[in-house]
């Protein structure tokens, strides 16, 4: 099927596709057109990675906008993927379409998005927009659910499932285009969505899969290729072979530590293949990586990148991950060792994928467990880039002949597992039941069950009574905590319940916060508040490592009066450990708010810069929610919460609170200004510009912006020289400060 023959699209779109080299549709794309994607029919496309799923989505969105005048919504699982897709769709702005991306900030109604034609957002963001009354939802003509097989994920799956159910109920004529990896029960997803199914294993380039054992690579077509390891281990030998053929390699391992260790070893393999130009370009990338964060992790990553290798995991800062992904796509970085999260992330294809570790730790079993077939096939799908690679190759590693046979049976020859809804669990339902009632989507017990009957879970289960039983438990919990009222079968959210829904909190988090604030009403300390929000299910706590239990038990008793709520008994083993894990997390946040260096925090808690930033962002959000809840329930802690929130947001001690309220002044600049004698915005309004210029290290444009933001009558620095007698002009931040009096500066890249 030729692209020029397509109809129902905005003028110029087919010519645009042709200019991008898309003249003929791939078979799955042609099948989607035949299934009616251009005429408003819902379609589920279950096809391999790199087989043209995005174009199917574009055809659905563009035709729906053109034919109906409505809007299109593209739902992604990750924020990074949202930015990538939005940038891709911006090419259609030349045809008069406006593209908007929205992630984070779960309290806004997103009215401004109503002016866009295409909105890209995560499922959590779409859920929050519905909760906060986004009217433009009613104008949707098409919704695309990318990676829809993630309804199987215990964390994100229920939100995607409920959000799609709400959108379809609210807009009955809505076209749904669901994109999925190849799964074992795509027909069930299609039946649930009343959609036509496009199920294909076609790929634009061949994917060879197999297992390396001994000195040979055994492939799925029955052939065997000699690939001796020599002085290398299996992974290094496979990467060296890939680079020798001018390809790139992606190595999947099971932990952050293994990813970093593998990158160090692979650097010795990749370095020998670098040209002088490569080395210069990689040095620039390494310098950018060091600028993101002053941590050992950042330095280790930069050192690997200088040699043409890298690691990728959730402990990296967002800037780190972006730099690595971009350089790998350009094949400047030739080998990346990554944890499995990258398999479901942004577009990072390589010539060869090596699945080194096919087992990982499973907390539910207390040991190592095999990865699912679907997850490994997702990794396989990263192999091969159309137009650049003659083929893609995905390889598992075996240590014995028996393991060789097991890996072929378990992964190479096996079909992916069927996708199953994870909705019928109390943690998943708590939030979604409350929001469904609070938004007026349902107003009765009967209506709630009727709505839940439209979910994937209801279409898959043989025991509908289980969902009803869990729903009843959830309703009882919400009623008991005054988030919801039940009267004669009618359901009504309380004012607190409405607020909890709008804040996008797990109701259990809200209950913990409310109880804690009431227990410590008055002036809770920052540590007490950080510990309180760290105890909620919305905060991912730090693990207690060997020796931590005694350390944090001592801290718990030393500072018990600050902790909001009764410390559990040491004999209540699980409860007490959770209390201490939350305290460890709270201590990290306190150290950050006391201006401890980022590298010292990373070393002290065994975390990466991405972990620090993640904890800070989550704490800021939960404290903002706590502040709103305190106001709603008239708990006299709002000012203390606000101060703790601002301090953790900016990473500052209390004496910088006024200064960081000035635009262009972050934690580092605020400390320099403070040490130069400027304590408030008013001080800067009346300041001698030369003293401010010296405090800000002679940066003239920055100083002018800061002075203007502070309201200085003459921020222009023409003819002004830095006053070298200003104390902060000699500012250094290298020492490790004593407990509770830290003055050194951290650097997360985003605070300068």
C-alpha cells in the first residue's frame, strides 16, 4: 500500500511522509489502514518494536483531527518518552496543528491544553487531569495508548486501565489506537476496547535470536557461528565482535552495581575502536555529564563515556540519562550496560542486544527469579535499526549445556505470556475508587460496580465476586477515614476526599499525613515532616542495609520527640523496620535541606544523583499536599510545613528562605549572597551592584537578572566592577560540614 494513496489526512501530510522516505507502508501499517484506523475505527496493533507502530498512531490521530475537528491524546508510560514523542509530533505543526506535552504537577486542570490539537501525557497525568475537571477531555476524537501491554504492570497498569475505561465512558465515540509489544492475548485487549486487532510478527529487518555458550553462538534458525571468547568474558567478546562490524551493543544486567561494573570493563573494548574525532566528541559529552552532578556516579559515568562506553539505570540524574541516550543513538557511545528499565523506555536501538542476566532478585520470593518472556522479548526488540543495520541480533548467555537448552525453551522459542489486569488489589483500587466518586463519575455503589464492569479485569476474570469484595473493603476504608460517605447505596466524597483526589494522593498516604499532623499539631520540625511523608506509600523508601538498623534505631530514640506519631515497638519487626527505613529517607532529605554536598549524600546513603532528585521531588509534592490538607482540616501546622517544603525544594537552610524566592537565585547563589551579607530581598534592592557582582563570581548577566528580579532601581552594570573585598568573592565549598550546621553547596544542575 502506497502512502500517496492514503486519504482522510490533512493536506500535505502524505507528501511529508514521502519526503521523510516513507513511500510504502509496512505490512502492519497497511493492515491497520485496512482495519479502519483512517476512518475512526479503534485498533489494537500488537507488533514488534521498530515495526512502525508510531506511524499507525499518527494516522489515527491526524485523520481523527482532520475529519472531526476534535483533539488527539497520546498516552505514554514515561515522562522521558513524552518529551521524545512530542518532539517527533512537532513536525506536524507545519500543517496547522498545535502539539502540547504535559507531565507532572498533578493539581492543575490543564485548561491550557484545550488549545492544542495533540496532547502527549503520561497515564498518571491524564488521570489527574480528569480528576481536576479538564473540560477539553470531551473534545477528544482519538486516544493512543502506547505500550498498552503495561496494563499488566502492578504499579502503572491499573492507572492506565482505569483511565482508558473513563475516557471511553466519557466520550462514547472515542477512537482508541492501542500499541503493544507482541503478547500472548492481544485478542483480549482488542475485545475489551471494542477494537480491530492487527497482530503481526513482521519486522523491517531480520531479528536473529540465540544463545552464546562456550565458543559458539547458537541461533534460532539452527545455525552455529564460532565466536570464541579468548581473553574476554562472554559479554566482552560479543561486544568486541559487534564493534568490529561497526555496530553498537546494548547489554542488559540485573542491578545498578553490575551495570556500572560492566561499563568499566566494556570501556577497554570500545576504547580501541575510537578515532581522534570520536575521542574529542566523547570528551565533550563526558564534560557535560560531570556538569550535571558532583558525585562519584557522575564521575564514573564520565570516565566510561570517555572510552566509548556507558551505563544506564534509574540512579542517574535525568540529564545523565539524556546525554547517554543521545550519544548512543548517534553511535558515538558504542556499548551501554543497562538495567531492564531501558527496555521499556526511550528509543535506543543497537546492532546487538546481549541479555547477560536473565534472573534478578525478587523480593516476594527472597531470591533470584527468571525474567518474564515478555520482558526479555522487549529487550530483544532493541536490536537492529532500520536503515542502519543489516539485521539485529539478540543473545542470551549460557554457562552450561543444560542452561543453553533452558534459555532456548524459556525465551527464544517461547511466546510471551498473556497480559493480565492487576486492578483487583486494594492498593490499586483505593485511589481510583475515590477519584471515580469524587469527580461525580459515579454516584452510587451500583454505578461504581457497573463502571468497574467495563474494565479489562472484568472482561478477563472468572470470579467477578473478587473485585466486588475488594471494592467493598476499599469503600469501608475510605468511609472510616472520612474521605467518603455512604448513605442508602449512594456514594459521596467529603471535602477532604475531594482534595485527596485532586492532589493525586493515595488515600492511605493522606490518612497517614493527617494522623501525623494531628499528633504533632503546632510546630513540627523538618525532620518530623520528612519522616511523616517518607512513611507514606507514595514515597519509595530507602532500604536498610547491613548496620543501618542499629544506626537508625539510635537516631529514632535520640529524636523521638520530633517524629510525628508513636514509634512502634522494636518487637513489631516489620513495622519497626518500615519506621526506620522512613527515618533513613528522612535523614537524606534533612541532609539535603542542611546543604550537605550532593556527593557526600550519595556516599552516605549509597544512592545516585537520580535517587536524590527523585526523593526531593516526591517530598516536595507530598509536603505541598500536606500543607493543603492542613488548611482544609484547620490543623495549625501550615507555616511549618511550608518552610520544610521550601527548604527541601531548594536544598537550603532556613536563613536562605527569603533569598531563594528571588528569580534566578538557587541554593548556591543564595548561599554566596548570604555570606556576602545579603539576607533578604530588600537587602538586594538597596545593594551596591559591585558587591552583588563579586558575590556572584563576576557573572555580569546573572547579576543583572538577579538585581532586576529583586527590584533594584538600577540593575544595569555598565561601568560597574566587582568589589573584591566582598566576602563571598572568595567563596569555596569543599569541606564536609558538621552535623546540623552544614554550609557547603550541592549541585544537581537544576538549582544554579
